[in-house]
């Protein structure tokens, strides 16, 4: 099966620079391409919003129910666990359903999941529901990333994916503000989550004639998919552990360094703003120079910023600057890594490669907070910094080694 655009055939807007397998199948005019990308980017905002509501809503509700920390942690990890379990079979399922139907079903599963959470007051029921709805969310996540890498032109791929990441992260960041306005009691927070998730599927339905086919022939297993773009896969793992570790634990690190609760939350907010503000410049850079070099530079910058963190946390100005830059660097791994997948993987293997990319991201998202949390029990600030810097150094060296091996094979 090859990727082909549904809709009017038009041979302009060539696909020079794409891997073998795209060829003349992509026949969008510039306007069609822009509308197709706009649809999937708009959907990513809605999916991000759902995550941004679901995570804090679950954690704070469990806290109000006086659940033990390990149960709260299990509930927080359930989305990543669900995605890890579902991803190996999702490429085949999405290919069978079609891109538009799969994204729509995933959004509806999330919407009904929020309503089901309102209907039950049992922690274990919530964990099961979160597992099911997160498995549903994995469909628009996987299909959306494959869609955007299929439609994006090579010369602007980094910037397009940067906008996609900005939309998702902006939606994620909006969720807590909605909960703050609506509170945790009553139907409204659940209705907001359900409505935001359901509406996320609307742009895809409107652009259904501009959707690429989801190509997956089932010949790639997880191990072979990892080998398609090994440097990008390590980048996904880096993005997972760096992003989730910092976003979940940086307030605790700031508190341990003597900052107030308000200041600690402010540092988290600044980190989020940095992640959004710096993505497009990083995407532009990734379109102008080697994306491998950008990844290595991001790893080096992360290590330097992490080592500066203990001293920076002692002053408001320094902590703001370091948090802002860290946010941009952290999200940059995901943006640049996904661009590398689109650059190096052919059409027939793109779905399998994107699934492997997401598996590696989720693996990092689980391992990073776990390793950091254990280290923080011995030394809250130093333990976190050493763990982050060490993991990044090891992964950075792995990226360099894998890239050299790939170049020797080429």
C-alpha cells in the first residue's frame, strides 16, 4: 500500500527530498497542504487539552479521596502504561479503520471516558477508565504524527512539527487553568474534558478529503522499526524522561532548594512558556542544519542547564532564565526527533516508525521520574540534577554512536 491523498489530483507542489515511497502520491496543492496540516494541528491542541485536564483532575481527586501516594502514582502512570500496551497493535488497527475514523474514534473514546469518570467514585474504576481512554487517545496521537510527517514538505518539516508540538503543549498547558476556573467538584470539569476531546475530532472530519492514507503492511515489528531511525528513537526516549521528569518534579526540587510553593509553581509555568516559545526557532534551525547536530546540541545544553539548576534556584532571575531555556530544550527533543523520523523513514514504514518513536517516548516518561524520584530520596536537589545529567550524557553518547554506525553503513 502507498500513501495517497484523497481529493483532487494535482501534480504541483512536488515532494523532492522525501524518502522513497512518497513520490507522486502526494499531489496536494499548496493550499490543500496548508489546510490538511491546519486540521491535524488543531486536533493536536484538543488532544493536549484532554491530557492537561485529565492528569491534574485525577491526581487532585485522588488526593481529595485520601488515597496513598502509590495509588496516586499508579493513576498518574496509567496513561503511559496504556499507550505502551496499545501501540504495538495500533498501526494495524489504524490502517484498517483509516486515519480519519481512527482519530475520530479515539477522540470519542476520550470524551466518553471523562463522562465515565464523573459517573464513578471508585479509585480503581478511575484507573481502569484512564487506561481505556488513554489507549483510545493513542490513536489520534499516532495517526496525527504520521499524518503530519506524511504531508509536511522536507524543507519545512522541522517548523511544521514545531507548530504541531506547540499546539499540543499549549493545549496541555491550558488544562490546569480550566480546572482552576471550574473547580474539581460537580459535572463541569468532566464536561469540559469531554467537550474538548470530542471537539478535537471536528477539524479532522472537516478535512477528511485532505487526509493521507495510513500505510502499514504489518511487516515491521518493534525491533526492526527501532532500527529505521535509531538516533531519533533515542531522542524520543530523551524527550520522554526529560519532559515528564522536569514537569512533574521541578516544583519539588524548587521547594527543596528553599523556594516558596508559589515560586515553585511559577518556575513550572516559566518552563512551560519556554517550551512553547522556543519550539519554532528550534524547528527553523532543524530545517537549516543537520537535525542530528541539533539533537546533540540540545543534549549538551540540557546537561549545562541541569548542572546550573542548584545555583540558579537561589535567585529568582536566574531560576527564571534557566527554567525558560530548559523548557525549550526539553520539548525540542520531541520536535527534532519526530522530524528525523519523517526525514529518514519511507512511506511504507512511517506508521511503524512513529509507533516505535512513541513507545520510546513513553518508556522514557516512565523511567525518568522513577529514577529521579529514587535519587531525590537521598538528596532532593543534587539527586535530581545528577540523575538528569547522567541520563542525558549516556543517551547523548548513544545518539552519537548510533549515528556514526548508520553513516558507516550508508
